[in-house]
């Protein structure tokens, strides 16, 4: 009996400096995350920083630009490899606002020529009508929050779209975007294995190039946590997970990360580059209400968080108090933080990446690696830090070797 549970980062304490005995360490890739904090309705399973109050679109756009400008000294002249507009429901923004935001970003920071620009969208009719405008503004990848195609399951999840609307949104998205992701969930309230199979089969048939399939979990501070719905037991949920992996493999998808599957493409890589940067311990700047950053220079790695409430964030523009917390990362925390990300990748990462991204010698994790290999949770000496099949199924247990 097993269950893969989403990993939650462990807060760090100051401080850390980066001597590795070989001079300066090259800066890791840098991504940009932009948070839109508003939704039409708060879903009962959602623990993200989202709010049902009316968006203040013009004021928020100005705040985002001010936030980026204030952060420029920390990222000066570093190229952006990807931009992710998340939420909340960013597709509630008008096409004009997305265009103005991306134009403002391009004027202030250098973007790599092939930078991936993802926007999260709900499949409701209002949002879908804007897909052409989002593509014209420069969005290159759309991520649709489908969750299920079953109307009863969607209602139980508090979603405001129907299965038919989900299918229409997918069809429309694929007319404007070569790269489309579908977010799905399984182990839903009272879901049977055939119902979960039907959702996965319909998603595969849609021709989307990327699918994310998540086990529904009852997160603290959510309506579902306070009043849990009837969910499949652990054995049935594990059967659903096995079914998802088998169905995806049979359809030719590569299972490259705990919950992510990509179709191979002769003309490009359909894996989410923005998320790959997280998993390989790259840097990212987060702007917007409640956004988080992980940044580094040649001496320090630090984490920041913006003011969480939209009202406090907007007020922070005038006072210069956009950042609510900033903490340097201790050297003792780095092995756990690095592995917490890297081990989500089914192929793991090359051994040298640990030293390159943390500034620590491999000896800092040697005993933990040997113990995890001895217990069958890490693959043998392959030149990679790679979870075994057992390690992927018991990811939390594997991570305890490094925390």
C-alpha cells in the first residue's frame, strides 16, 4: 500500500555562504513567477493564495511592474528562461493586461529567445474567449485546470465549468497553442477506478502534449480539510495511480516527474521548463501577492516572500514594503532542499549538479546517498542522484535520508 504525497518545502533559517574551494560558482538559470491572486470561486480543496473579491486589474498591474523594478538589483542582467503566470485564475485578466504585463517584463529584464511563457487558465467560457489574445500577447504555453470531465465530480470539487466546457476549451486552446497542459486529479470524492480511467482516457485522446495528474489531498486550512468528503481508500487510490502511469506509458507519454507526463516531440521538448527549473534547484523570482522567490549570488542563497493579502501587497507599493520575509538558507538545510526538488524527477539529476547548485561538496550527502542506495530507494552508482522505482513510490521516506 503506497501513496505519493506532494512535498512541502521546509522553512530555512539564516545563514549560508558559498565557499566550494574552486572559486566563484556560476549562477543557475533564472525563472520568473507572477501571481494573480483572484478567482471567481475558491475551490474547497485549494490552499493556494486565492481570493474571491473583485480584481483590481489596473492597480495590480502597476504593482507588479513596481515589484519587478524593485527586484532588479538582485537579478541584474540575468536572462529569464521562463515566465509562469499562476494563481488564482490568471485567465481572468484581459488580453490587454497580459500584453501590457509581458511588454513591461521584456523592457526590464532580458528574456532568452526561446523563453517559455505559461499562463494558467480555467476552461470556463469567459476565459476561453481570451485564448487568442493571450497567444498574441506572447504566451507560448497554456495550462488548463480541467481536474475532471465528470460533471458530478466537478460539482463535488466546487469547479464552475462542466465537462463539455472543458472539452471545448481544450479544442480551442489547441488551435492557438502548440503546447497545452491539462491538470487532472484522481482519488476524487466517491470516485471509482473506471471513472478515473475514463478521465485519463479522455485527456489522452485530447491530443494535449502534457498532462499533470495529481492525487487529491486534503490540505490544512481548506474547506475539505475541515469537512472531509468521502474519498477512495489508500488501496484504491494506489490502484488509480498505477492505472494513470500505465495508461500514460501505453499512450507514449514520458513520466518525467512525480505527477507530470509529456509527449516526446521531434521539434521540441514538451516538458514544463519552468517546473524543471524548480526541480533542478534553479533560481526564481516571484512577484505578486504571496509570491515566493529563491535567489542566489556568489555568496548566498536566500528565500523571499511577498505580502500575502492583495490589499497589503497593493499598499506595499506606496510604502516600499512588498517583501514580507527574507531568509538566507543555512548550509545544513541545502542537502534537504536540493534533494526535495531533484528527487521528484524520475531520472533524477547528474551528481555534479549538487555541488554546482549548492556550493557544497558531494561528501555532504555521501552517507545519506549510500544509505538510501543500500535500502533500495536510490538507484545504484549511475553517476546520477536517481530514485529507484521503490523510491518514487515512497518519496517521503526517501527524502528523510536527506532532511
